[in-house]
């Protein structure tokens, strides 16, 4: 019998593509999506996407959603404490494995593994070791649609914010930027693709300046 797994879910392209691979390989039974939400803002942490859009995503995927709330301006110690409590809760349900969508950052992987191992759980990384250029081109060719919701203005301009990632986006992107934004150059929200039952109808709204990081508001289309 296949093992149950929880998906660390940001709502963006990497977690979506990693979920696609998990589902395709059939080694695990996907139990749920685990997403970190910032209290007060009620948005996916770092990505800035509203909680109601996250819920639409989970509904279209047909996968239950687990929410982990963290305070605004929480420290890393705060995050770790809350995360370990959530992991222990998951483990009590008989689930021992968490999936992450990381690609090549060794320090990030080690951080996650150290956290996971504190609860005697396992971490899997379906995208690990793939070339970013290969991954994003495969992602697009499979029919996934993802829009940039946050950019780091130290490396990208606002022309890349609120844009669906396609061949034109990649062609215009500066050469020094990782194709998957693995270094935090940009973050995304995935609204369509082969793992979704229905396309999430969205439109881009205002752009918000938060200093170094700029965000694009997403709205549902009624």
C-alpha cells in the first residue's frame, strides 16, 4: 500500500510541478496541501496571494488544505516552533513524509531536513537536481499556467510582475536570473494545468510597493 504524503504548498509553480511528479509516479497517496499563511494579511507567506485564491486552488486540485498561520514579522525561531507543532500534528495522523519543491539550494534543503528530522519524519524533493531551464520549459509545455505575484526589484523590474510565465517572458528575462526564480527573484501563483480539474479564473490588479519586494494583486473573475 502506498504511503500517505503531505505537500508543502506555496501555490506557485515549483510546488505545483513537484505535486504533478508525485501524482504521476504513484509512489505516494497525496493526503493534503500544507500552506503557511501570514496572520492579519491572510495571504500566502512570501507569495502574497490571498487566502481565498489558495482555497480555490485546493478545490480545483481536489486535495484537502492544511493552513499554518504565522504572525506578521515572525522570527525564524517563531516559524520553526509553529512548524514543528504542525508537523507533530501531522505525524500523529500516521503521516511521516513531507514533499518540498526545492531544486538546487543546498542550504534550503538542509534547513528543511533538519526541521523535519526533529519530528522523525522524512522529506522528499521530486525536482531536486533538475536544471531550472529544463524544468520551466517542461512545465510550460505540459500546459501549466503561472503568474508572477512577487518580484525582487534588486534583480527584476515591474515589467515582469503580474505576468504569466511563457516563452516570451523567459526570452526577455535578464540572463543572470534563474529560470525558476530559485534564488527568490520572483514568486508565482499557478492557476491552470494538468493537475487542475478547472482553470482558476483570475485577473491581475494593482501593483504594491513593499520596498525591495513588489507584489501584484490577483482577483477572481466573477
